[in-house]
C-alpha cells in the first residue's frame, strides 16, 4: 500500500492497541450485601459480601472486570477472597467463583458432585464459567468448610477465625450495586459491640 491508504493503515495499526489500554470507557461500581446467619459455633452473626467492578460498553474491546469477592463474618478476623478464572490468583479447587480450603485451617464437611473436594466457598455452584463481574443482584453462596479451630492465639491474644456455618444448601444473597465514589457506596459496618 502506498500514499494515503498506506498511511491510514499505519495509523489504525498504532491507534487500535492504544485505545484498548484507555480506562475512560468503563463505569465503576461497588457491590455489597449484609445478611444474618450463624457461624460454625452456632453464634448469630452478620455476614458481609462485597466486591468492585469495572463495566465496559458492549462495543468495547475489553471484558468487564472485578476484584475478588470478599466474605467477612462479624467478630472474625478471617476474610475469604473468592476468585474466578479471570483472576491470576484463582485457587486450583475447581472452576467458577471459588475459594479453596487451607490445609490444617479448614475442614471440608459438605461433599457435592458439583464441587471440587478442596473447595471451601463457592458462588453459584454448578456454573463452571461463572464470573464475579457477571453477578447481577443475586448470588448463591455455598459454604462447604468449617474451621479446624475457630479461635487461635496470636501474640498472647485470642483471635476469632470462625466464619459462616457450612451448609449443603447455598445461602441466597441479594446484593446492592452503586456507583463507586458515591455517598451510598460505603460498606455497611459491623456492630462490634456484639463481639465483647
């Protein structure tokens, strides 16, 4: 190619990869929920689920992205981070959205055909191609583990490491989606007085 056609081809060849790197087309959101449940010891606790996402228009070259999905239990220092195959650190305990048991820390007590034997927490079990970025307002959270020891001692202090009670039936969680940075994007806070 020569002349104007060749020049346009070279410009497009350079321009398209640069456009793919621009973050300006994404919309950023916070997703969260808080719900009551019991921990493995049968104590009534609040459980918080949260993650952030970047959503791109359908015509854009990039797929929607998300952070890991966090599951936190009131009064506990244990924070679960569930990931999917779009994350580099996704665990090797199956497909979909999952977090793996930590040897010596977690004991798998729920066995299902659609779960890897070392999966601890799974969102939307049975959906091997599930992505956190694709969750829209509702999720099924399956807890297959319990802590080997719910409390541990660190530097002379007792630290609670308990979490949501295991169940063969997933918890149904309804989540909120709000623009990041907005006043309504703050995560609901735990009532720490329940831990005393």
